[in-house]
C-alpha cells in the first residue's frame, strides 16, 4: 500500500461527498415547499415570512445558498431543524449511532450465515444441499424488507409472542432487553443480504474449486480439510469483501424501512420523519451522513482487501 | 431469437420463470375481467371473511375481495415497475456506452460521478425524489427509473469495455470503420445480451422498491389496489385477518422470484457456452 | 523389472447433455523405472484426461469403463480409497501443470506451498520443512531461495514459478511425475532451461515420467519412448529416435509431416528489393504519465523496418518483445511515434490512415474465437470489407472457395465453426480487401500442428495468386525459417537482428538469435 494509493482513495471519498452534497442540495432545493412557511406555519404574516426568508438567505441564488450550506457543513454545522428548532447535527449523529448498532449486528449475522451457506452449497454442487441453498436465496432476494418485517411481526411477535414487536432499548440500559428488541430487525435486514452474499460466495467458491492451484493442492496429497481451510477459504472470501462493501448501500436502504416498521429511532427513521415533514436541513444532513457512511465503509473494505491480498496493484 | 427461447426453455429457471411470467402477464392484461368481484365492491357483512369458497383469499376490512384486488392491482404494479426499469436501464446504458467509448479522462470523470451517486442508497434517492416531485405512482416510477440508471450505467460500461477489447472490434477499427458502425453494429449486439439479463433481474428490485414506496405512503395512493399499499393498509388488521396482508406479500414475492428466475435463465440461454 | 506405471485396457467416457462421449479407448501403456514416456496428441485427443485418470482426479461427469486397470507399482489406483490416495499423491506420484501462473495459490507464500508437502508426507516439523524446502528451491537453480520462500507467486517470474512447481513435485522423491505441457505457457528460452533442469533432476533421481505435449519435436528430445494418441486411442508407440525417421501409423506420418522443419523451405522465390511499407523510428506507449504514476517504458523503442512488395517478413521474439505492438501501430490500433510510409506516401499518425491505406494493410489476429463477431454470419463478416473497399458482395462464394470453405458457410455463425475454419474466415476477410500487405499476428499459435500446416499452406497459395506481402509475427522460429524471406528478431522492444536466409545459413547472427535457435526443438533425424 503506497501513500499515493491512500491519497487517491481519500480524494475519491472527498469527490463522492462533493457529488452527493450537490445532488442532495439540488434535489431538496427544488422541493415545492417554502421553508419559511414550513417554519412559521400557514398563518404567519407576510412580514414575518419575509424576515425569515431574509435570515435564511432564501432570496440568494442557489449556488450561494449551496456555498453557505457547504461551508457551514465543513465546520460541523448541519443547520437547525425546521421541525424541532434544534441543531440537526447532534440529533442525526445520535440516531446514526443506533443505526450503526443495527447495521453492524446485521452485517455480522449475515456473514456468519451467508459464508458457510455459500461454501457448503459450492462443495455440494448440484446436490440437495445446493438446491436448498439456491431456493433460500431466491426466496431471500424476493421478499422486500417491509414484507419480511411485517410477516415476522405477525408470526413471531403477535402469534407466538416470543419477542417484543417494536421499540428500541439502548444496550447500556438493559443489554438482554436490547438484544431481544434487535433480533427481528436484524433478521429482516440481513435476510436479503444473506441471499445475495451466499450466492456470491457459492459462485466464487466454485471458481476457486475449479482452479489449477486447488487441483495442485489436492494432488499434493493434502487432506480435504487442509485444502479447504488453507487454500480455498481465503481465495473465495477475498472477492466477497468487495461485494459486502457494495451491499452496505443496500443495507442502509433496508435500515430506513426496518427502523420505520420497528420504531427504532435511528437515522433512517429520522430521514422518513424529515421527508414527510419536509424538514430540509434534516433531509440534507441525513442523506449526506448516510452517503458518507457508505463511502467510508467502501474505503475500509478496499484497504482491508489490499491488506489481505498481496496481488493487488495500486491502480 | 427463437433459438434463445429454446435454450431458455431448457433451463429449469427459464421454464419456471416463463410460466410465472405468463400468469403475471395474464393478470395484468385481463385482471379486471378475471376478477370474481369488483375490487371496490364493499360488503360490510363479509368484513374480514377468511379464505374460503366465496373469497379464495379472504376479504379485507371493508369486505372487498382480496383476490380481485390482487388481480386488478397487478396492472398498477408490474407494468410501471417494468417500464421504470427499462427506461432507467436505457438511460444508464447510453451513459455507460458513452463513458466506455470516450475513454480516458471523460470515462474516469463519468465513472467516479456514477460511483458517487451510488453512495446514496436506492431507496433514499427514490424517497428524496418522490418527496420533491410529489406522491403518486408516476412519480414513484420516475424515481425508480432514476435510481436504476447509475448501476446500469456501471454494468454497461464494464461490459462495453470488455467487448471493446475483442479482436473483432479491433478488426473493425483497423478496417477504418466509422464510430457509428463500430458502436451500433459491432459492439451493441454483443453488449445487449448481458444488459437484458441485468435489466430483467433489476425488474425484481423495481417491483420491490415500488411496493416499498407505496408502503411508506409515497407511491400509489388509496383506494388503488397496489400491492405495497394493500400491505400498508392491512397492517392495522393483522391480528384479526392476517390473510389480507399475506396475500399481497406473496404476490410481490412471486413477481420478484419470477424476474429473478427469468434473469438467471436468460444468463444461461444468451451465453452459448461449450456444452462439454 | 516391473513397471512403475502400468495402464491396461483403460477406457473413459464423459457424460454430457448430448450423450456419452468416449475420450479414452482401450489405452495400454507401461513406464519402466527411470523411463520417460512421451504422450503426444492434438487438442481433444484425451491426453490430459489420461493424466487426470492416473492422478485419480477426474471431473464429476467422467465414467470409467469396467475392466481397465491403472497400477502404480504394487498399488491398484482404481481400487485405492480416497484416504490411501492422499498418502500416494505428492509422495509416490506428483504432477507438473501447464501454466505455473495458475498452479500456485496466489494468496499463500511460495515457501508455504513447497513446505506443506514435506510436512504432509515426510512428517517434518514446520521449521525443518521450511529448511528442506529452501534447499529444494536451491536445487532447482533458483537464485536467493531463502528470499523467494517468503515471496508470493505474483512476485516471481513464470520461469521461477515453474521451477517452484517442479521443486514441489520432486520434493518427496516420487516414483512417477506426470508433466502436462510444462513448457507450453513459457517463452522458448525459459522453456528450454526448464527442460535442461528436468534432464538433470531425472539423472539424479532416476524418476519415471509421463510427459504430455502437443509438440512432437520437443517430446522426441525429452522422452525415451513416444506414444501417439489419436481420438483417445494410442495408435503408435515407438522409441523417441525412431518416431521421425520411421513413423508407422498414417496418423503419425501426418503429424510428422506437419511439424515445421526449418531446413525445408516452403518459399523458394526471391523478391526484388522494391519497398512497399517502411516504418521509421516506430515507438508505441500504452500508458501515459498520470498523477502519482510515472510513464512506463515504451512497448517498442523507435524501431525501424521495411517490407518489400510480395515479401514475407518474419518477426520473432518472446512475449513482451514488442512484436505485436508493431502490428498495432501499422494498423492504427495504437498511437505511435515515428513515421510510416506506404509506397513512399507518409503516414505521420493514425489520423493519416485513410481508406487507401486501410485497404492496402490488413490484419489477421491470433485468436479466431475473438476476431469474428459472434452475432454476425460469415457472409455478413465478409460482406463488410467488400462494401467498404469497393468489392462485389457476389464474390463471397468465390472468396470462401479461395480459403477452401464451402459456399454454404456464408450463412453460418462463428460458433458453428472449428478453430481452423474460423481462422480461414478471418484470412478471407483480410483478402476481401485485395490488400498489398497482410499482417499475421501469431495466427498459427492457438492451432493444432496439422491445422497450422494447412493454414500456412493456404497463406502461401494466396500469396502466389495475389502477390501479397506478409508481416508474419510469431514466436515459432522453426516455422518462420521455413517461410520468411527475411527475419527480424526482437527483444524488449528493440530489434536485435535483421537477417536474410543467406546470413542465417552462413551463421552471421546475433548471439540472442543463436540462443533462440538452440532453444527451439527441431525434428530429430
């Protein structure tokens, strides 16, 4: 890993955030909502509205507004929520923390299930186990999160009453209860990814199993276990790192829906609230923070990849 | 073309996918006439009627027949999702091809920008777009088209770049062919197949995304019998009548499975490989 | 003395969608202790399947016929359990693969991959095995073995990797080693060194070997006896020194006749020194300097060469010598520095290449699979240059006939054609333009020898009929010595030698050319 490579990665992240900020700002600017009206309510006097517009700089050209917004953003000021009149930044980052807990747990659960499932299917290619796993993955990728979540609610929380239906308990407060509340959301979020990643692991493993170096390892007389653990595993998992990183985008989308259904006060729920109440600063802040999370996750995955795989070239 | 269809029918995914597709197309085209009741016909005596001979999939909180609503709802879900995907895919394909064709700095700039746009999750992008454009099915479809485009552009670019490396394209360049001929006649037919496969699989995502938007109240609006909306409305009654919810859930899943199977079947059918 | 390997009455089928396909038919052969048996066959002859059968590593759709036997010394390989095979493989028999770049695990250090076989079969501790593996690498003439042990496969050259694979194969002093085309993926000189190494190790260890190759001339040098495999049957088995002098079976005779013999010239005419095309100081660079990256050295470094009317100019060189880059520059596929002149007309850059130039200079590529558009019929493919350069589409049947293909092929798609047929279509496409010069970029490399011979024969006939000049780019020195009027030898982007046949005969050649000639096995006798 060279310094130049790291620098390039860093600039890529910066560029990503720049594009995202332009896009988010541009999209929210054309929102057909008058920020001043949202802020003061329908019954405000024209004079009060004009004063607020002046204060918010709503009369300025779009690029100037963007510039003010961006420079404030760079100083850590995400603006003030139009709904709650509180600073957006702290609220969003608190919410992000809860979402990262949900996302991280889902990622771990997903990997623990998907990787062995995919490898098992590859090893038993064409047999019943393989068919089972491909059935699971077809079903998995075909149920949107809101459907899975609702069905789980009906069966697990409502009918059998095994787990609490909705709500969020901070882990610091009551760890056991916190976990009980997280189980259904985590299962929902990880299901689609389990389906997707296990299929990828399967096809990567099949490619590796068909490679010359695995034949060579077998023909050295190494026992199957050694071949699998020492030679197959690492090579099959490497491409998975990249796939999982790209799936983080999907995961973030899933979190939005799941937080809404399970009433978890994370960044996804905050975004939905912001969008339905047309709270511009909150929408902008939430979207930029989510995109930044994705960009950082991808960069970390790239760095991890380079650290594990010695072959990588720095271009 | 018939050749590809034959090969599609030889794969189990293809047969299953085409079978499901036939059912869905039938529901979209003839849903209203096949439906045993009118989807809006209310029947207060028959509220929450469980599945049975009278109502195969039961009746909902207003006594409306769930099966009829599903059948009619098909045409307000699937065609929009398909149209959204393919128009988004078309835009993405043009951008991707352009990027691959221009090469060099332009290619780099376009690719980096696409990557950056993809840092915004599909659902979030669609949510922001719909909240900007306003609620409703058409706007939701537009939002889906826009969120499909970047990933299709990326796929197109990588396929186009690999085709560009093929010797038959080099032969055309060496022959002194114009850019139009090379792109349209030499490259496009070879880029098309992987794109059709990719787009087909993305229809499944689009159906799911569309239903999700409706579920969140931003897509189709009541009293439409769009499937995501049906689930959203049925949620309040899931204790009394889970079937109102399960039926549209299964309909969405079946549609998604259909396009996933079809995409996988096409992958095998459109890439004639060595049969050994 | 009982044989190390005895194959008797062995038959093998593959089950495919189209039905059962026989790949090996009643194969019987034996290898004595210390003996090397060469197994020669063209692609699809089943030679690699036999290797897999011996190593007991057959694909899932393979079905072995009852009755045949495979014995390694006292062991019945077919009856051996999976566990028993684990103790045999790597210890009593091992294998060397064709492509060393895929035969080593990219994510494990070289040391780990050599030492693991010692840990497994000689029961050494990790530390002792590492020591023994370092010695094994030193023994195959690898420089700095201790350093190499710590490196990863991508940090070693192709030749080094193949030595590592060979060191691994010899590590436990097996009785039998199966070599599957061990030099095919390597450059000529590197391959020759590998063969020297094998000769030395063989003399030291007295190992028996099955040496599989498509190259009859090479096998005749390496092996004691040669078996010829045709469509799964062994049609002839003879001592290596007799296979070229007294081939008995008709198939062997065809094979022997197809092997290029440099002393047998196929082109006898002389060309007058009338210049057709001249390249002056041609340099091709593939990557430009970018932020954070230096510009790489050019693929060809200001090369100057000329081609005469009707001449066959051969360019030989190893991979990376820049020979294909010249083809790319001359056809406008790569930007170049320097000047090209066609009939005295100056072509300063790719932009100057107009229709007249394009028509005059045509190219045939190496891989017939990728050079024909899979979505166009042969007729469409041939019609294009005709329309572009003012030919008549009605001449397509005649064009096909010229390359000895039936007129009905115009309606076929490329995937319905064999490799040799596709290459004929590509040649027909080049000749549809009625060119003055056809650039042949390694066009015979992927073809079997017999197909290769017929393609060369076709090219020579077309030249006789049309007076076309060829720029014949190849790594096969023997072939180019048969056909070229003059030969350009390239190394690392530079021309090291330019010789005509007379200079070659008198031995007025560069030392590198001499090395290349020595490394290219020619038919014995």
